[in-house]
C-alpha cells in the first residue's frame, strides 16, 4: 500500500496542531462496492483493502458542501394528496370514502374547466382562472454531491519533490480506468472502473505527526461519502513562469481535484425500520474507531524519519 504525507510536518504545525485530510483509495468492485467488501456501502471502507493512503493539508476554500432537494411542481397533486390522506386518515370509513370522491370530483371538474377555458376563454374573460391544484412533489434524490480541493505544492528539496511526484502519480492512477484483462485497448473488450476514494478530516496535535495519526477525526465538520475522482488538473507553472530545481523538479505544482460521491445522501435519523437504525448505529461505531493498523504504522514511520532538509542539486 502506498503511504505519503505532504507537507512532512503534517499534523504538527500550529499551536493546536495542523488539521489535515486523509484520502484513501480502494479497488472498484462495481458502481457501488469496493473490492474485497461485502458490507453495505457506508461500512465497505472498513473492510476493503486500501491501495493508498495520502495525508494532505486542508486547502483554503475547501470546506464547502451542499445538499439539494429534488422537487417538481405538478398539477392536480394537491387533490391527489388530499385523496390519499383521506384513505390513510383516522376518520370513519364513510367519511374517508366521501373525501376520496370529493377530491376525485374536484380534480375532474378542475380539468374540465381548464380545457373549456383554453378553448373558449369563458372563465378568464370573467377574471377567473381555474384552480389547477398545484403542489410541490418530491421526486427523490437525483444529485451526487461534488467536492473540489485546490492544493499548492512548494517542495523545498529533492525528497519533498519526490513525495509530491508520487502523490500526484497515485491520484492520477485513481482517476484513470484499467483494462479488463490487462492486455491493452486493442485486445480487451472492457474498461474497469477507476478506484473508489474516501476523504476524512482530522485534528492534528497530540504528538501524532502526519496523516498516520488519524486518532481524532473532526466530527465538527461535514462528512463526505465514498467518492470517485471526476477531474484532476495539474499545473506545473501556475505563476506563468517556467521554473525548476537543479534536478528538473518543478518549483511549484498546483493540483485541483474534484471528487463526486457515489452514494446518495439519506436521512438516517428520522427514518423508521430496524434495518436503517442498525445501519446508522454501525456507521457511527465505524467512524468512532478511525485509526487502522496501517495508519498506526505510518505514525511510527513519520516519527522515526524527521523531515529532510537541504536543496536539491
């Protein structure tokens, strides 16, 4: 598994510890599942083997998310809702039946009135418009959230330049598809989907250096569901000045990366049903124990290997 942090002091800087993010990648099993996992989507990342784990600083302007409701204004929906409410209401059978027929009659009259007015203008000429009984109806979720992060890398020496190069390369691997049989574009009939990714925010300090610390996930921020990379932009001369170190490494690299969730956002608090409640409980337990064995190994690596110094030659 590929492990890398940038900058090397990730998690140590600032009085309270630098906050940071961890991007983990997993093999894509299909459109919703990660390789090696048979659990529901929110828990898959805890069982699927990681292909890479990258710790990065949180760039400015990155802590933005959104939630969208998919509603549509529909004619006659208010009467339809009234009729269904009568069917499922608490009143007696005959009262329910009366409300249903009343709603159906109003809908039929309203439809006939609108057609007559369109043909003759009879009602509109009298300053009246037939009531089309509009209502805003929910069409279910249809939007997968996107999150974009814009990083600026200023490697100070050869070791840091190599770390940045490997991070960029690993994220590029996670963006591109593979061939189904590994034979090439001519011989293979299918592309295999690129990797799945998880993005989590952590609090620094407490002596845990680098993303490998991972002991304190920041619960005060929003969470991001399992995602794929939809866009990766690399700029090796962001100042419009071509500048390199002596070994050919760019002085600055700007990377803008866009993730799109593959899971729809669902409210698990107001839902009913044992299955949904159990899933929400399991998800909470999974988030509360965020430090994995591989992350603990990275802590030891970061502590044993202090940040390199010097200028590349």
